[in-house]
């Protein structure tokens, strides 16, 4: 194992993707420290704390003020930033976690109409904290800036230290406001600018599509089944024939804006969903890529390559929605 990556720091390790990263990294023999606003260990929707959680060093910290945990940066070989929000009203996360379909639909409707509760009941600080700009972009940029200003305690042998940012494929518009994906891209560009003159660091931008798990996110499974079927059918249609996604992209090409919602829908139909454990395994592969360090954008198909799931193998296998 790369000696520089014996220990990693996960920002938001008690969240959906963050907890999967912690679990997968522990299985690879890495030491894991998690930073979150509560500092509490990961718990399932039923309040159960799995056995692996006892092996994580759970720390409390503020991602907007990374100086609160800056002493940890020299100890780690890489950082995985998993904070973010799909809807500015964070209540949707609890609805998804608990399988509350009505609550989820309500959150989606409020995001489309722009009604995310009574603003008079929120302080300015709360409104700022809930925004796409803060959660999807600013927290990542501040943590990255602090990380690259640190010096590793270990000898990294000229292997760049990775800053892994959980971004996203553009697959949710127009259900989700465009500002969601825009702030993700702004974060990617900002991180890239920060590390441009830092040869000892590398930025990696993980772009999953719909991330699902039958038990921890039961409401994601039906959508994952349908989208996986759509992506499979698209992959089997000869390139010379039109597909629903290609027709949508054609419509999007006539849009007055640079990016059309038609493109996003086309992506959703043609890019397969991905299990949260596969995202976590791919991130671990990125962290441990020492001979040819992975950097830049990592999409769903690249993630599958990193975990050894080729398209040829996929044809003989059935995805496991668990």
C-alpha cells in the first residue's frame, strides 16, 4: 500500500456517501477520520450504529472554518469531501433516509416552486448554510485551500496527495434547480485553480449519477431499476440509429442557453445509476492509485473500470439493488 495513504480524512463521514467511503476505506486497511458538524458516529435510519463505525475517529468540525480541524491535515495522505445538498431545504435527506415518499415529493415540489419554507422562520445564517453556494461549493474550496497549505508528516515519495470531491453528473434537471449542478461545476473549477501550481496535490472529481441503496435509501431503488434499464437499452442500440437521448440532445442543441434541461434528461436516460458501495470502492481505488495517480473528472463508467467492472462483464451480470 502507498505509505502516504495509510490515513485519510473524510469530510461528512456520517452521511450517505461519506459513511460508505469510511466503511470501504477501513476494509482496505486505511485509517479513517471523519469530520462533521455533529461529530457523531454514523447511524442507520433506525438508529443503529454498525460495528465498523467503532474503527472511525469521529471528530467535530466546521467545513466553513477548516482551521477548527487543520491540525489533522498533516497526518493524512488524502481528503475526501462528501458534503453537498441536492435541494437547498435539507429536509429531503431525512425523507429519503426514512423512505418518506410524501415528504420527498413535498421537498421536490418546494424546490421547483422556490418555496422552501417560511424564510421568516430562518436566520440569515441558516439561509446561507442551506444554500447550494455554501454546501456544494464554498465548503469544498475552503477545506481544499487549507489542505494544500499543509505539509504531510509522512514521506509521500513524489506522489500527489489527492483531494477527492464528490461532484455529480448533470441528470436531475429540471426536477432539481440548475443551480445545483452549476455550483458543483464551480467547485470543480475552483479546486482545479487552487491546485494548479501545487504539484504535490491532485484534484479528483467524482461524478456519480443517481446513487442508490435499497436499505439505506429505499426510495432510490425503483428509479435506479428504470434508469439502469434505460441505460442498458441505449447501450445496445447501434450508433447509427436514433435514441430517445439523442433526440433530446438534438432538441437541446436549439436551446438559447448553453446548457438545456433536455441534455440533463438525456444524460439520465443514458448514464446508468450506481450503487453507493461502488462509488466508495472507486474512491478507494482513486486514493490508492500511486503508479498512475488518477486525477480530474471520474464519471460512472470510469468508476466501474476502477473497480474492475467492465462493460463486457456487465452484460453477463445483473445489478444488485441492495
